[in-house]
């Protein structure tokens, strides 16, 4: 019975830990990795299915001290499983642009792959704009209220319904100024079309949008849906009229949830320790056996009566015994000198 409780508690602990670990199972890459940018051949990043259907691409410290001695050009392809499309969303971007002409000095660009039909008729493949300057997943509302409606593609998103997306990242051979920095963070998510809400673990980005992503990407602090409303994260932060960024409260909710989860796991671990100690299993099984052995040795001891009192003698040990006392006759018994003797006969019957 005790072992059954321990097994159930262990299963529950492992389940909670697996949920905590796999809730944001992104395939992570960085620009410093040769699997992304290579001068030998064009690399391919493959999206998988369900919980592994998203890629997180970041620049770590590669451009911290960009000397500009040579240009940086990185070209790679992101592919999705058959029947899936790809959503590319820029989470954070800080690249240089010419302030006077507003042309990009450095940029990120997405491009759909050529199809045979388009190649025959010589039409250009569909491309995104060149993203540069400061770009992030924050929606900045303007006077046009229609911008807040659903199904409006976000300014930082690009959609490829064929599942093959070419990506270009270009940094010019121009040295960074002291006040400049470069930052790149992009999320690629595989999606499929669905019309009836949840579908085998996939959840619709917004009501009647038809675009479904893996349900584990909802409320994970990364924007995966391509619309202005940031539906998968419970809404986007906005810029207040004073220019101060107002948070949607998502970060606070995630922090509180993480703290509660950690405290819950700690309490569950302490409960498991208590059950193991109470039931004398695992680490406490050896100490329990030794205590039982000592108690059995103590129960085997017997009481022996001696003139000096009760002395406990172990049943398994032999004790020295005193020689038996022999009876002593009254004739040979010693007479104490200080014992009173009867008066002599002469004193009782003096001679007449």
C-alpha cells in the first residue's frame, strides 16, 4: 500500500516536470551556428510537427562589436512538413537604416520559393519588405480603428502557405557607432488550415481565421499568430499617448505561474519524502532494518535474579556462575568470641 502511494506521487511529479519542460519546446538556433549561415552551401532548417513545430532564431553576441571589415550575408531556407504552411514573425529587431532616405543599411527579408508556373511566365516570387530599424511584436495603434480588427496581418509577420520560405539576413560592411547595436530575434511556426477550432492538439489563432498552431505555443511569451491582435498571447502591449509602453500583463502572469509551479513542485517533493520516511522505503529502508535488529536483540534478553538485584543476561551469551554453597555442620561452625555463653554450673549450684 505504501509503495503504491509512492509510485503515484512519483508519476505525478514526473508529469508536472514534463509539462514544465515541454511547454515551450522550440527548436533553437543562433546566427553564430554554421547550421544556419554557411558560405559553403545554403542551409535548411526543418520545422517538425506538434510540439516541435516552431523555431526560435536569435543573434546572441555576434554583432556586439561589428567592425564592418566585410559584409555579412546569410541565406537559409525554412521548411515545414507536408500540408503545413509557415508563419514568420519578428519578435525583436534592431538594424540600421539611413535616416534621411529611410533605406535599410542592414535588413531581414522573407521570400516565397519559386514555383514552376511563376518561373515559366517570368513573374517575380512574392517577397516581404526589407525589415530594418526597430521592429517588434508591439502593436502601435493609429487613428484608423480598423487596424485593430482581426485578420489584419501584423506589420512584423509574413505568411508562406506552401511550407518553403527563404530568409535573407544582410549586415553591411559599415562599422557600428558607439550608440548603435544590432539585434535579431525571429520565430518560425508551422501552421495548418482548420475550420472547427481545436484539431488534434492544434488551436485556431483567432475565431474563424482558419489558421491553427500547436496549442502549446499559446501564452508562452512568444507571438506565433500573424495578426495584429496577438491572440495567442492574450493581446499585445501598446504604446500610450505619452510614449510609455503599457504591458498587457502577460509577463506578470507568466512569472506568477512559474513561481506557483516551482512552489507546487517543492511541496510535492517534500510530501514524497515524508511518505517515504513514514512508510520506511527507499533511503529509510536500511535504517529501519537496523532498528528492527536492535529491537529483536533487546527482546531476547532475560532477567536473572541475584542477591545483588536483577541483572539482565542475554540468552545467547554464557555467563560465569559461582560454585554452589555446601552445607556446613553445626559442630564445625565457628563460634564468635563476642557471643554470650551460659553461666558455669558452679555459679548456679555452689557447694554447700
